[in-house]
């Protein structure tokens, strides 16, 4: 459902008029509390947490726990992504605590520290497709198979950590230091918990609920959220660094990333309204020379 | 401090992973599969040989696979 959609003749508009028309559409969807994403967070996290007692007590078979956990990991990033952009509540708002709670807890299944995610994601927005400054540039690949192989290669012990490099580039300030400390504590906690479960006789359970789903799920997230919307990562600039792509397997499988260009143009629009905003903006985006492609 | 911890522990990550996680995982897979390790070794002994060996190899090669 779009709100107050109005026909427009973009061919007669100049740059300023196009920008104004785009902003008018964006404002209708910006800064609206997304119950959809909040419920997504609550259900997904609750589901993943419930796997632990159900599996350890033998009430859920391991194959089922692994399958569900895999979906949980794949689905855990996007609510945090909204929180990274403060889309649930801005700093100083009454519900700010909820924004931060969602940000911190949503990505527990994939062990992505919130503050590091927020800082590096803002760098991604500022420097999209910049080989030196975009922390997500490392996933650049000719096709999706190569993108998966590249992701696996980037995770090997000898490879540099792009998020660590970005934090180093951001300099020695209290916000970065705090993010680094939180990230270190959360990552160490993950490995300690993993080892504790393993040495307590639950190695297979913890491997199938957390370790393996995390590995596979984050690969999928990288493919859909980093590679697909920005491929081939050769162009920079507001209207060319991200594309609209028609996913042959559907936008749900693509995790809503068909309309990722709207997110880059207007990050304050929650994910579930990117599609309707895109359809309203489509003539403007076409006039701007945005890429409309298929995957 | 963070940098020091990362540069101290980080390079040994694969070996720590081999001891802390792979060793018990291998042992428990052997036990659940009902397999009998060679040379009269206990499943945990196999895990403690194979897990750290894989971790050390990953550290030296700079890659797991």
C-alpha cells in the first residue's frame, strides 16, 4: 500500500524538482515505527533461544534444530540493521532503549557486535563501493558463486578483518574504543560459551545450533545484503552505487534487498516500506539513471 | 589494550579452537557414531590429537581449507 501516490511527469522536471519529489515520497515513510521489524526481532530471537532447552532436553531432533537455527541466523541481521540506523527510536527518544536492545540482541545468533556493526555500516553508506574505505567491498566478485567462495576465503585465519581495519581507520576516539572493547568481549564470550558447552558434552548440539548456522547464515547474509544489491561494485555516487534488482527467486528469499537502493537513498525508511517507496519513486529513479537489473 | 589482546591471542585462534571446540566435537561424534578408535585410543584422546593438529595446521597454513 502506498500513501497518497500522485502521478508525476518526471521528464519535465529539473534536478531540484526531482530531488524535491523524491524527498516528498521518502518523508511519507521515514521515521515510522516499524512494528513489523520489531515483531520480527522478538519472534526470531525467542525462537533461536528456545532451541537451546528444547534441543538439550532432547525434545527437538538435531536436524530440526539446525534447520531452524540456520533460518534464525539468516533472519537475525535485518532488525539490527534498522537499529543501526536508529529507525526504531532516535537518540533521546522515549523508546531509545528498545532501539538499542534490538540492536544488541538481534545479532546474538550471528555474533555481530552492535556498536561495531553500526560504525562499520555507516562507513559502508558513506563510502559505498570505495575499494579502500567501504568495509563491505571485500565481497566483490564476478558472480554469486565467486561471492560465496570469496566470503569463505575472507574468513580464513590469515586474512585481514575488514571491520577491524575500518575501526583502525576511524582512529583512536572513545566511541571506536568502546565499540572495539564491546566487540572483543562479545566475541570472546561466544568462544568461551562454545567451548564450555562442548566440554560439558554438548559439542554436537552447540555446533548445530550456533557454530555451523552462524557460518552458513552469515555467508548467505553477505551474499544477499552486500553482494547482490551492489554488484558489480564498480560505481560510486548516490544513484549508481546500489541497484534495484529483480530476484528470480523472489524478494523474500532476497530478504527484501530488491529495493535496497531506497535504503541507500533514504536509510530512515524501514525495510518493510522500501518496496512501496520504491514503486512510488521508480520514475524518479529511472530519470536519475539508477540501475534496474536482474539477479 | 584491545589491540594487544588481539595481537596476542588472535594468531593462536585456530589452535585454541582446535583444543577448545574441535577436540570435544570430534570425540562426541565418534561416541555417537559408535565407532571404535584405532590403537585402543579413547574418543577424547583422538579429539585431542586431531583437533589441535587441525588447528595448528590452519595456523601455519593461514587457512582451514
